[in-house]
């Protein structure tokens, strides 16, 4: 008998921060308009500082930070990063000083993007903001953060760095192994069997965590990752690396098969953090049919990917589909002008039906 998953995960230090389990909600009107039975895992409701998937993810790095006696937390990501906002809140909650490095990943942004949404919250939490003008270079961003950590250590602080590139153990993915267990328990209680799971895939901690978690728990349901950051080829490699490492960490190497990764980049253009019509329409549909808020960078794209998969038949009509709502709501306000301009141009009824 293998060790139960919960026992294996217990070996990793963890700081509990999130509300759990998050709700599993039916979305009957949006589902009906797409010809599927749609359910939403409400990880936008993880609680801390406006929630989202990063609350599940940060519990493990923070557990390690605490076990090392760290007093200063460092993190690097995009300007409107939800991870940075959650790290700032969580670090403060644990009495730590927080340094964040904001990377210029999105071209042509406006003043609102730099000041509102997550940036406003980072400042509210009293995080020290540093800039990183290079957009797409994760190893360089990590190296720059390590330098900052070194200078803080020289001043007598005890820094802990949350790295971005996959050169470090994917501790955050453990949070999504737990989420997989959470979903299966809720599905069992409701007597539900899902035909497909759809989630965003960026750093791949969510995607890999769900995939390995579901397989380790004996579920073969397809997990469709919708690319929010890089093309499908690179993303599959990213998920493969994270998932293999994660499966080894939880002592379930057999729970991962390298051919079992689905990543779709058909709604990614024009790139990370940038809107397109399919995304805007998905955001409007969820809002107008379910009163559900999606964000422009991640969940809006993911819903657009789900809609695409239903239209193209990858997800068959009548399927029971689970959408993982990973949060990201503060970013909506940072994109407020662009979304607002679009809303003034579209007919009132758009998004209500297809
Ligand atoms: C970070 C983020 C994602 C991407 O998740 P990864 O685990 O990095 O792949 C998706 N949705 C939201 C709202 C996020 O903040």
C-alpha cells in the first residue's frame, strides 16, 4: 500500500491561509447556452486578500520560509501579478517584510495598469516595490531577486525567495494536489462525475498540481490547460517538467505520464496579459448569464478556451465540465479603461446568448 496522499503532503511544512473547501457552484445558464453542464470550482473564494489560486500555492513556500526562520519575503512577477498581491498580504499576516520585483511583461500599458488593481493592493500592504524592466526572462528575474536577497541578508535580514523559473521544487503545486482532492470529495457528495476539467496554465503549478493530484487519486478525466503565457508547445514542456517533479515529491511517480498533457493556445493572442474579442466576450457572458466575474489575464482567457473547445467539439455537447476559477479579480480594475471602452461600444444584450 502506498502512503496516503494526505500523509505524504503533510511532510511539507505549510501555513494554512485559505478558506477551504472553496464552493463548487453550478452555472446552469451559461452551461445551457453552450450546450454543456457547467460547474465552477470557486477558487476565487480562497479568502485571503481577494483570494485566487495563489492562496493555495503560497501555503507551502511560506511553510518552508517559516521553518527557516525567515523574516523577509521576496517575490518576482508581472506588474499586475496576483501572486505578488497574495504574497504581500500573506507575508504581512506572518509579520514579514515583503519585497516585490515587478516585471514589464505587457507592452503598451496605460496609467491605470500601473496604479490600480493589484498594484494598489501591493502598496496598501506596504510591500517594497522594485522594478525589473526586462519582460520575459524568468531566470534573469530570479537572479536579480537573489541579488536583492543577498543584499538584505548582508544587512542582517533573513530573506526567503519565492522563485519563478522551474529550476526550484514546485512547492506551490502541492496546493493544487489538495485542490484535486477537494474537488473529488465535493463531486462524490453531489454524485457528480466530470467529463472534462478546464484550467488556466501559466507557471503550470495549478495545471500540474490538478493533473498529478487527479491521477494519483485514480481519476482519468481529461485536464485541458488554456495557455495564458506561452505557446502550447513550450507550455506542454513546462507542465511536463513541473508535473514530473511534483509526482516524485509526493512519491507517486506513476501518477504522471508525459503524454497526458493538454495545452491549448488558440485564445492567447496577442499575448500574456492582452485582451482579444473572444476573451472580452467570455467575460461578458459569465457576467451577464451567471453574475460571475472573470479577469482579463487568466480566467477570461480560460473561459474563452473552454468555449472554443465546446464549439470545436474537443469537449462534446452535453459533457459535464468543471471550470477552475483561479481568481485574479483585482486585475479587472487595472484593465478598467479598456474593458469600459469596449462596454460602451457593444450592444447592451451582447454576451447574453450565442
Ligand atoms: C497565476 C494565475 C494563474 C496561472 O496559474 P499558474 O499556477 O501560474 O499556472 C491563473 N489564474 C490566476 C487568476 C492567476 O493569478
